[in-house]
């Protein structure tokens, strides 16, 4: 819906294509008398509109009954017009293509071959009634690339009802992103990989690190934040061509729930097996539910259910990138005297240190069989604490200079400003689930 020039026909057709349903332009349903009137610059009366709106409602109702679905482009400027459509098609959702007078006027100037003269724009805007809170639908700002308008609409149509603290928009690379802005903190989570890319507790600096060179593309992992590694970690011996750290961080997750609870905003994302995953080196049927709780602390919880008829084994990790002023001053306690595998050294050797972990070069360690609480002191008095449940591995990583320079999506000098402290179940700690069984790995990140 929207005034003339808002792109109803163009965006409607693209949206229908993305949703895999037919598209109808309601302009084509106007009785000739209406076309003649509008082409003559004469605004329609409500009496002119009712028969037209009835046809619009009918088309939606038929599509609903046939189960085909339908996107119809129709101005539907007033609440009463929308109620008339709703009466015929109770499940209809309204996507209002909203734009300022300037943006719309510019669009109309550029438009030719349409019976609606630009002069009618002001009267249309005067007639326009924004969607009321109790109406099923949402407004999308058209002052962005058309494909972003479509992507945002698709993501919001798929999303559950959102509390006030949550919005869905388009982020980098045209990827849909869920934004949380609540009293206790803010965060961003891309549907791509259910990837938390930022979390900032109110009154404190951002806790997560993001590379300025990160890619944001459907087939690429995001560099920074909290990549979700699942169902394998690192390279997959069974298939060296398989993407590192599994397919979950490359998949499109669905936001299935968003609610406010106890001063936090809780988001739940779902991923199930896909044709792609069923043809991968890990072809099992599964359901993963990832809960992200945003507030003064960041809560992460990955629940995996085995929907297959055979037992399944997987590895998992919250590959958390923490932002630090200078890695040289970082000290991580909680691992004293605990054995670790140095992934840069002898794969058989088990090493331990009595002191907190400090960084003097490339570091890539796996601690197994531990549920330790990691405390990351960044040298400026700030400490980030990570406590977990259902996780008995920890991975600590910094690429240092050479490795950083070798990664295209990682700035040459960015290694000094980050450290990964990962909550995981990897290598000897992988999880095996019987058919129907469930496992949950959780972490709570607190910055003080
Ligand atoms: O968690 C540490 C690690 O496995 C390192 O070995 C390093 O490869 C890092 O992850 C980043 O992996 P990525 O596939 O995101 O480049």
C-alpha cells in the first residue's frame, strides 16, 4: 500500500517473486470511469473506490482460498479502505511503502506512462492514514535501494510480532538485521548465521569486536561478533571442501520469537535441516533454536534437537570476538593449570600454565573437559566474564600479525584490538544425541 510514486507496482512484483506467490496490480482492477477521472487529475471519491476495493478484497480472498497467496499493489490510503479489504480477506497483511514528500515527488517526476499526474500526490498524502497499531502490517521506508525494501519486507513478514525494543531492517550487504534497543542494552543480530554483530550494555562501551573488513554476503561468514559454529568446528576431515566451522553461520535463520522479559529483550532464531544441509557431510535432520537475550548481560543459548532416526554427533561453538584496547595488555584467568591443545603445535601434546593467559604471538588453544568461567581483563580495568552451561570446551584465539594479514576479511592491524574466547564443545567434547534427544549449550557474557 501507499501513495502514488511509492513503488507499489515495482516493489510489489519483486516482493511477490521473493515470496513465490502471484502478483496483481490493483490499478488494473479500476473501472474505466475511475481511470478517466484520475487521468484528468480529478481525485476519486469513496463511492468510486468501494467497487474497486471489493475487487481487491475478492482477489485476495480467492488467492487465500486457493492457497496460492498473493501480493496486490493497492494504495489503500484510508483505514476504512483497508477494513473493507480485510473484511473480504481476514489474513491480509499491509506493507506500507512510506516515503517523504520529496522522495515521492522525485519518484513521480521520474515516472512516465502512468495515468496518475504528480499533481495528485499532495491530495494523496492528505488522504493517507498511516497503519494503526491494531492493524496487521508495517511501514517500510522506501528511501533505500529497492532490493533492500523487498528484503526488509520479506524478513518482517516472516517475523513474529515484535516488541517495541525490536526492529527489523536491512544492514550491510543488503542482509536483514534484527536491531534491539532496550533500556539495558543494544544489539544487532543478522538473520544470516543468526550472527550477533554488536552488543553494548547501556552506559558501557561495545563489548564485541567486528572487523571493518568483514564481508556481508549470503555465502560468506561474517568476521567478528559471535559466529555460530555448528555442526562441526574448524575444517571437516570427512570433507575438506566443506566450509570451516560448519554451515550454521552461512545459513539464513528465521526469527521465530521476540519478547521483552525481566528488563531484557529475548530473540529466538530457528534453523532446521535444509536440502543443502541434507546433502552436506552432516546430512542429519535436526532443529536448532538459538536464544539471544539482550540486556545488561548478553545471554546466548543453542538448543539442538536430533530429529533423525539415528544418533548424531556434532561440535558447536559461540566463536565470540571480544573487543580489547590492546591485546598485549590482556590477561585471561580461569585457565590456570588447565591442560590445553595448542593448535599451532604438536597435536598430541597437552600443555598447561600456572599463570593467566597472556598474548605474545599467534594463539590458538583448545581447552577440553572444562566448564571454567573465563575472566578477560583488558588492561584498562574492564573485565569481561563468560560463564556457561552445557559447554566443556573453551577456545582462545588471536591470529596475530601474519595470520591477520593473510585474511582478506581481517584488517592487517586489527589483531591488536580483539581476542576470541569461545564457549564450545569441540574435538573430544563433541556431543552425541540419540534420536529425539536435545542438548543445550549456554553462555552469559557480563562486562564490568
Ligand atoms: O577458533 C579459532 C579458529 O578455529 C582458528 O583456528 C581460526 O581459523 C579462527 O577460528 C577463524 O576461523 P575462520 O574460519 O572464521 O577464519
